C-alpha cells in the first residue's frame, strides 16, 4: 500500500515521505530506491516516480527535502511555483551542516531496514545535486542516479569524490547546465556513467513543457539496468 509516513532524523526532525510498496505481480526484489525531488516538493509527479520504481519491485521512498524549512510543500510548474521553489531551495541550502543530508541519511536507513536489502538513490534537478552529494557522503548507499543535477557540474561540487557507482543524465539543450560543464564533470569522474540527451532541463517530467518521451525512456532503461546491477536485485 502506498502512503505518507513520517521519518525521524538523527536530531529528531520529522520528515514526511511518500512510501510506495511493490505491487502484487511486481518483480521480487530485496532493495529500495530513495527518490529526491525537484524544487517543487513531493508533488504528484514525484509520487508517480516513486510508484514507477515500486512497479519494478523496489520499495520506493520519496522524501520531503524541504522538511526543515517548510514541511509539506507541493508545487506545480508555473512561474510563481518556480520562484517559490527557488526561494525554498536557497533556504534549505543555507541550513547549518549537515542540513538536508541528515534527512537523506534517515531515509536510507529506513529504506534499508524496510526492504532488507541494498539502497539506491535517484534525484531530479536539485534532487540530482543532493543525490550526487549523497553518493559522496551518505553511509548505506550502494548506487546513485542523478537527473540534470543543478550545480553538480560546478568546480566545487565536481571536486567531491563518489563512494558508490554513479549514473548521471543531462540534456544537451539545458540552459541551466551547460554541456561544457557536463563534459568537464565526465572527465573529472571517469568511473561515473554520464549521458547526454537531445533534450532540455526537466525532460523526465511529463507535467513540464520540456518533457521529452524518447529521452525519458532511454534514461529510464539505463537507470533500471544500473540499479539491477548495483543493488543486486
């Protein structure tokens, strides 16, 4: 059954999360995927993403990465929502260390215990950046997938070192993440799998004008194969 649950971070902060359970008839896996949302919160799109992984047999957990600044945010994709999401992200990024990472750690612990197996993380936009940071710092992860991770290709973020296998998806037409930065990131991290698609930022979201079905399908196939390989399921 899919439902909202509440996790508790190490410092006692409550964190809402949408937990999607593998449905009857899904592949039998002992593994989990933590989903890190865009700047729009755990909205209907992100819940659907979690449910897609559950349909593949994973326990999936989409967490509220704004829990420490404004719990329960669910935004759409209009201009006003975009501006509000940008402001919320700035507030979350300004939190004292470890900030949102503590909530990701709580999600990974819960997901591992609930599934009885390995845990991967997948993030989109700001969530892609958080997934990259998690790959470099969060214990208990076995793989990380980053979709158009905003900021992860800059010099500071690229200087981090991943502790688990990383797969990264980017769009060639993404004006937020220049292709030159993607190429530099790929050169700095030759062990990471980095793919460029003929698509724009947010190409995986079917609620956005930038949605691109062929890029979404190709990235999904690569992601599922990557998780199957590294989560041992």
